[in-house]
């Protein structure tokens, strides 16, 4: 069985750094990276007291020229090398086994190193400082109580310490055999370099065949929070380790909540794979999972196999379990197959693939299918098959050519609500897009051919017009003082209803532009002529099938910059004026193929049109004056803008007058954002009628995030539209009650209808090496797959999700992360 990618990616290469480079280096006289020279004379160590008589200097030398000698006295170490309490010889004085593994309880951890994991684990690994001052990476230093030269090599005994840079080996006895280029270590062995600690009672390292064997070994990878033990740890090559009768865990060494045991564990870094025989997952000394044979990825390598399952339960679909199967077919493409059993609906399958290539760029495809929906759905029948497809592609082929595709399509409008109800976005999505483009950019030319089609996700929403295709060519601005303006766009519109009006549209905008930028001011102006023409089909008799319209447009955009800098702050004030005069033609009565009003935000007042699309050349004569403030200090950032919009001529275009905001001649918009280093932030966006002060659109939010795992958010929004006014409150957060317990919550309330649109309440227990989340949510759904419903027609649905994670090994129920990320604002967490 293959266990695929764990959530905490452990880089095991420090084990090889501690064995292959470090240990073999000592056996080869500082030439670990070079292969052994079969023609050279055997080497062994010549150790001499240094000039200060404070340590030993060891160099490789031919055995014939080595003078045997015996050293009876141990030199004193250098005075400027003061070992820390957990380094060198003092380590043996620590009283507990966990202290021997560099583990320190919380009380002994310096305050500046007590992060969240440290508090949660009641301690952390603290490795000693590595004082390498004056030490060269090639020089090997040795110290011992006794040393002697033998016919086959040399022996160091009594508190042996070998160092090279930051690497060090401690043992009671080290025997160096010159002919076989090997080291034999005995008693209280400690092998250390930054990020790695190995302990053993006996070890043999051979440079000739690149092997090392440690008995009764223990190891710690500090940065990965991983520790383990093995009866035997063997290095069988420069990138391969084999552990016999081993156990590893990410838990604190003094409280192993779970451990992964194996009769034989092989870690192959070169192949990026680990293999285990006789593997057992133990929780509190109780075996909960037995895997006779398993494989898993090592480091960042992707590995084929079974991923952890996802489990949930909701009031409509019942209990649901999904077990993903991952296949890493090649370095540039892979496949994920997810069978899912839904209690009420039946068996659902999803197949997803990713491909990365020079000719296609990044390509992702997902297919979902249920052969027989046993529950049925609005607009369909029991036993009907249902499906979805999702395709994305993005590529930059060279400096000129690029493309992007995004296609999402479903078999019926209720598919996402029924089969993807665990995702909050799926419940409120009213359209899916199928669009893409191919773009060419040169120095003066920007050309793009694109296509776009929308699919409605409710039975009472009609599909809109499709642009199949659209071709646009424009002149690329060179930021010159005076330059031409030219855009030509041709679009072919069609509709799923063959009887609907369809046809072609050509839009042209041409003229001149002025661009001037100074040190504290800028001026931009445009004078262009717009032309709009159609060729339409399916028109009633007597209606012109080739209507046209034209308009002159003049734009003036000017502003100033005033900066004030102090020792602790920078303040910028920017007044701006934006004037637009568009002599539009409102006589057209063609359909609105792709045109809509821009979002109700004051940013739209600085655009050349209040609409998106070219089906209307609006008659607009307006001016906007604004002042913007930016204030930055060492601990805060504040941005604000006050804008005033005045329609010199009252809008008469029906497209604008149907919007509640543009029924007024004068508007005031104010938006501001503030962020403090303490984690507090606030934002405000409001639009009012300048004459009466009536608030038309309002949005306000305050949030507080003092740490990475605690946040609170409170928001309010109110939008007045003629068709669907709304007023809502939002509150969400993740608040830590203690180092282990955290409460998760979210709520959206519609005050106009006095209804809870969506609520979520969850509880999380997060220990040192495992985590459990239990989340209950309820939301309002609409029957029969309809979009426009009153609150009397809403139906309340409920869902329960559970997640259990063994950190570093993975867990089940991780789909809960998506729910929390969507409903709790500012929450962006993934299973570790």
C-alpha cells in the first residue's frame, strides 16, 4: 500500500549530511566529496598539540612517515570557545533522556523562542550554539584523553571530540583503520551538525564503500520537529538510509501521543521515496493501523498512493465519505481519482489531472460524474446521471504570445448545490463561465481573440448571450506626451434560444491622448471618436437590422502630489479632478449583449464609462473631484479618499436610471482603510446623496488578528437597489481559549428578512502532534433550484464535518479547511 504525500513535508537530507558528508569526511582526511584514490597510499591521522597547547591538529599522512607516539595528557580547550549548557561535554550531565535529545521543557526555553508550537508542546528542541570562529571548513580538530598510533591506524580514547567547522563527533573511543579507510566508534556516540543530532552506542563508518552503521541509534531533526530511534541505522549509499526496528514521531519526546513503528524502514532520498515493512501506527501504545508494506514520499517528492479520506454529514445528502487515490505519473503531470459514497445519492466519482508543458503551459482538468442520482433533483428525475467539467489553462509561450482558458460546466443548474454543498461558494454561485483568449503583444500592437459563455446555476435564471468569438486590436501606449488612441473590437453574439435576436457588433474608438508626468503633478487628456454598428438577425419586421451610433468623448484627468516626511512618518496628500464629456446616442434599442453597470463603488467615477461593455454609448457629462490621503508610520498604514461626483447633465439613459445610485445628480463617496501592527484593521466604504445625505451603499468592517491563529471580524453592508435591496451583518472568528482549545464561528444575518443566512460553530483541539476539529454549520437553501425566492420559501439545511490530523502524517476530513477559509474572513489555514 502506498501512503501519498503527507501534509508536513519533512526534509530528511540532514540525516545524510550528518552521515555521508560528516562521518566519511573524518575517515578520509577532509576529502569526503572526492572518490577514494585507489592508487594513493593509505592514509591515517597524525595528531599534534597546536601552538597554544589548547587543542589537537590532525592531518592525514602516509603510514610510512608517521611516527608512533602516545599522548597521556588531554590538552585544554581554547578559552574563547565556551560551550553552551546543552553543548559538548555538559550534555552528558543532563538528567533525562529527552534532554539528551536537545529537548527542553517550557520553563527552560528562553522567552523569545516560545512560539505557539513551543507552548502547545510544553517545550521545544534547543540545539547548542555552534561556535565556528577561527575554524576552517577543511581543517579537522581532535581532542581526547589518550591517543596512540597502531600498525593499522590510530586510536583515540577518553572523551573523544572530532570537529570540523560546525560538525562534531563525540565518543568514548574512536579507532581509525587506514587500509579500509574506516572509523569505529564506541560508547556514548553523539554526531551533531546544525539541525541534526544522532546518538548511538556503536558505529562503524567506511569511506571505501560509502557505508555507515549505527547501533541503538536515536536522532532528531530540529527544524522538522521529528525524532526517532532504531535498533540499527545503516547508510547504504550516499542517499539511502535503512532503519531496523524503528519508530518515528512528530510528538514531544516526553509525551509520544502517536508513533509510526516499522520492522524495516528504507529512506531513499535520490528516488524521493520511503518504504516500510511491518508498519504500525500506534496511539498511546495502542496499535490503530497495521500496514504490512507501505511507501511514502521523502522530502518534497510527490508519491502515488492513497490519500487520507474526507468524512462529512449533512441533512440532504446524509453521511459522505471520499477516499482520494493519487498517481504521480511523471514530473510534469499527475492524476487524482476520488470515489465518493453519498448515503442518499449514491456513488460519485471525480477525476482530476494536471499537466505542465512548454506548448500547453499549466493545464488542469477535472471531471465529475454520478451514474444514478438516487435522491433526484429539481428539474430532473431519480436515477438520472449528472456530471461536471472544469478546465483551466494558462501559458506564456514567448514575449509576444500568451493564452488563458477557464471552462466550468455542469449537467444541470442544481449540480453544485446538491453535490458540492460543502463549499459555501457553490451554494451562492449564480453563473459559471466558459471563457478563454489567445493574445499577441508587440511594441505597438495588442491583439486578442477570445470567447465567453455563461451558464446559469438556477432554473429561473436565463442563460445570457455568448461572445463567440470576439476580436480586439488596439494600439499599445508608449507613455509619450502625445500619442494616438485606437481600439477596434468585433464580436459575434449568439444565444441558446434560436429565436432570440443575435448578430455582430463592431466598436471603434480612435483619437489622440496627452500624457504629462511631473515631479509633483500629472495631466492626462483624451479626445476620441466612438463608432458603434450592428448586423442583427431574428428581428421583427420593419426593424432596422443594421443600426449604428456614434459619440465624441473627451476626458481630462489631473492631479497633484504633496509629500511630508518626518523621522517616523510619511504623509502624501493627492487632490484629483476627473472630467468626462461623452456625447452619446441613446436611440439604440438593441439587446444588452454584454453590457452592465459597473459595481457601486466610487472607483467607477474615474472610468471612461459607468458601464462595462459597448452596447450603449451613454450620454455622460460629469465631473469628479477627490482628495486622497496616505499616511505611513512605523506601526500603521492609513489610506482614505473623499470623492464628489456631479452630473452636469442629469442622466437620461434608461440603463443608468434603473440603478438606484444614479437617480441622483450629486453623490459623495468615502472609503478608508487602516492597518496597525498590533493586528487591528478597519475599513469603510460609503456612498451618499450629496443633497439629502441619504446613504445608498454602505460597507464597514473591523478585524483584529493579534496572532496567526486568532482573529475576529465584524462587518456590515447595505446596498439599495430597485430590484433586490439588502442589508446584512457578518461576524466570524477563530479565538483561542487556551494553548490547545480554539473556538471557530461565523454568521451572516439578513436584517431586512430577519433571517440567519448562514451560521457555523466549531471546536478545535490542537495538541503538539495531533488535531481534531468538529464543525456544525447551517445555511438557507432554496427549493426547486430557484434563485429568486422570498424568505418564506427558504429551506434550512445543516451539515456536520469532522477532521482528525496526525501532524506530519496527515489525517482525514481535510475538506473542512475549505469551509473555514470561505466563511471566516481572514482565515487561511491548511492542514499541517
